[in-house]
């Protein structure tokens, strides 16, 4: 935001994409995000290879949309222990897997634990990607998988493939302009 403010203040509307690689055309920026009521849920498990999970995390980070999140069914080792889940997510989110300590850079990706989402979308095996439209939580503090929450439509795809490939398959099936824009910006 600050970069955009400075460019506008310094150059007005004369910022050219040819001179500044990070200059964005307004229509492309608007099309490159999921709508407010759209979600991409990437269902994962701690039993999956860490390399696969890290590849998904990097893909989600590249797409840079807060409506895309990784979802786990439960806590690693059970609900009575939060430490294993914290270590698992910390390792998955590290930009450099060999980095040790608290100063390691991490990808800005949401990882949530929500068994209700697994139930709502009938997820019995992972990895799985769900593209949901018309998502409306019953209340701000409730799960989007709660029975009182709404979803107008969803499409699910399973398999160990790249996130971009799975989203492109869903885009082909649904004709979603949001997914088209999201995939075009990578």
C-alpha cells in the first residue's frame, strides 16, 4: 500500500508497467482475488509428506489471497496437546526448512483446525481442494463448516497434484472468473 501511495504521489497516473515491473493495472488487480463469499479450502493432514505440504504452502503464498486456507481435521497427537500442532504448522510455514529458531521467515498462510469443514464437504481423504461459493458463516465467531452456515455451491477435487493444477481444473468445471484472475497473476 505504501509503495502504491508513493508511486501515485510521485508520478501520478503516469506509472507505466514497462518501467516498473510491480505496477498493476487496476482491472487486473480487481480480478485477481476471490470474491468476499468465495473460499478455497486445501484439506491436509500431518500424515502427508512435509515436502508436499510445504509445496502447497508456497503455492498458497504465491496466490496471496486471504480466502485461501489450509484446513486440518484435528490437532496433531490429539486435542490435549497443542505443542505438536504448533511444531507441525511452524515447520510447514517456514520459507527455509533448514532454518532453526524463532527468527525464521514464514509464509503468510492461514492454517486452521476445523473438523466441521471436513464434515460439510465430505472430505475423507487428503489432499483435497474445495472451491466454495456463497459462503456465509452463521456468526463471525462460528465455523464456516457449522450447520447454521450457508454455502450456495462447491466443487471438490482430490489428489496429490499442484494447487495451481487443481484450481485450474475447478476453474474449467465452474467457469469461475475469480479463479481465472487468481491463476493469471501467478
